[in-house]
C-alpha cells in the first residue's frame, strides 16, 4: 500500500496557455490529490509559473518551473519540455514570444501591429476577404485599401507589410535543436514530450536530438501503451536519458491529456530530474565553479552595461560579498563573474551566480538583508535575486518592498524547497 498514491505530475497546463484552471487552482488540485512534485508546463509561456510557485508557499509541494515549447521540423511538430528553466532568461523569453506569435497567426499579429499604428482592421473583415483560405498578407493589404488607409495593395506592401515593413511579422519556425539549445542556455533540462505520441518519425529523431543536448524522454503519458513505455524505457537506458512523465492535464473535459495526477510517475523520476538540473552548470555560471548543494542558495545581481567593466564589477560586488560575510554567511564564494545580457533591450545584464550562501539557518537574515540592500541607495536601482536548488527564484527590487508577512512566507518557502 505504500505506493498507493501517485505523487508526481510533470506535465500540466493552466490558463496561462490553453488549460482550464488558473495556476493557483492547479496547485490547489495538486495539494488535494496529495502530490509532492508538479511541473507547470504551459505551451510556449512561463507566464503561470510564478503564480503557481507562490500558491505553493508553505505547503511542501514543489512546483518546478517548466514550459512546453513547440518546434517544427520537416516531419511536423515536436513538443519539447524545458524543466527548471530560469524564468528571467531573455533569449528564452524572446523565443517563446516568437512561437506565441505563430500561434496567434501571423496575419492576426500584423493586424494587431497595424492597429497599434493607428490603422485598425477587423479580423472578421480580413478573414472574409480570404474566403475560407488561410489569411495572408494579400488579404491584409486589401483590407487596408478597403478602409482607405492606402490607395493600392502595392502601397500597403511598400509602406507597411513588405518583408522589411514596420507591420511585417516573419514566419517563425523553431527547429528542435534551437529549442533544446535555448532551454539549456536558460539553465533548464530539455525533455521530449509524449515521446511516442508523434509517431515513428519522431522516435527516429531521438538519437539526433540527444546530440543537440536532449536530456530525457516523457515516458509515462496517458496515451502511451505499455509496449510504448517499454520501448521508451529501453531508449532512455540506451542513450542515458532521464525518464519523466505527466498527465498533460488541461481540464476535466479536455480531449488532451488525463486528470491531474492520474498517471503513475515514480517519485524517483522527479528526484533524478532535479539532480540533473542542478548538476549541470549553465552558461550563467560557467567558469569551473562547483555546483550548488541542496543547502545553499545562489545570489544573482542585475547590473548595467557599464558595470560589466571588470573593475566596476569588482567594486560593486566586492562590497556586497563583504556585507554577506559580515552578516554571517557560512560560505560566500564567487562561482563566476560571467555577465550575460538579459531581456530584449539588451541594456540590463545578469551577473551569473555572484555568491553561494549556505542556508537554511541563515536564510531569514539573508532575505532581510537583500531586501534592505535593494532599497538602499548603494544598490542604485539594481536588482538582486536568490535562486534555490529547487529552481525557485525571488527578486528584490527597489520598487517592491515586501511586507514582513511576505518576507516570512518567502523564508518558509525557500526553506521547504531546500
Ligand atoms: Zn504536447
Ligand atoms: Zn502538453
């Protein structure tokens, strides 16, 4: 009777993509079912993860930061899951946004852009012009003429929707190798979703994807037959891949997936996945540093481009590291000085893993210190961030002063995910 309950579900959707329940509701349902580890893996967005992790504060439930990214090859779609990704990784955010644009449809997106530029078009009108065919640029051009924004369709192209026009939205096809690489760059673990669900062609590609850095296969899945599970377990063994699983839960009446927590996924799968996520050293902390142990947290600092100058960086970080030591941090190390651009604008940078600090006894003091530091003048508006081995991230900014209750909840959550 010991393995009576399924405790792990590493494939869940919420309203952040096409699920029925909000991230908080998904967490509540996971708690009701007595799960120990879940991953929120919305399609092409990380938008629900923070809410889910917040909803799990103090409950003992681990919410893994996840995403399910759509990739396209000549053979068709492949879905790739990214686990323990950095929620604030700029290139990943950009890639997901590009994929979402494809989902919305290029034409729709172009209409949005034209509307923003002061030339509103109704989607229904443009679609009517396509007469049932898929809506393309010629239809958008004609709609612009019909509304009197331009005189000819040629003018519409020349001024707005030609390949270099201000309202043009490029066709975006992400290859599996691109998706895998971005997930790795974001510190995550890439896993092929429902590995047997897209047919033999997809399975034949597994060795190639392993070459790109694929780390695991989703073996336990509602629509996988026992034979398929057996076959996938064999492939995992052969290629040294992680075994994962989940329900692909979207909602109670969805044709996709199964009910939350209803697929048996051994707890060990979640443990191996977590280990894999924290054994590897991501590009944000390269440089031969030792990996984070479960009783440590990493501290990241958001810096400006000028700070990236080594001397300024030393001045800026030296003080913070000294303060941490004085505060009583057991081990303050500087695992790397790597500075990576963050965000679309490229004007902010993250200083990879500034310090490894032992916890948990030190945690309450650390949280208070970082909040105070971020509010102090010497931070000059820079943001500082804690990252735990379980992938939980908390950012302190001058704009957001946490209440005492929030600080307590935060410490509690950080402690239980150690
Ligand atoms: Zn999928
Ligand atoms: Zn899914």
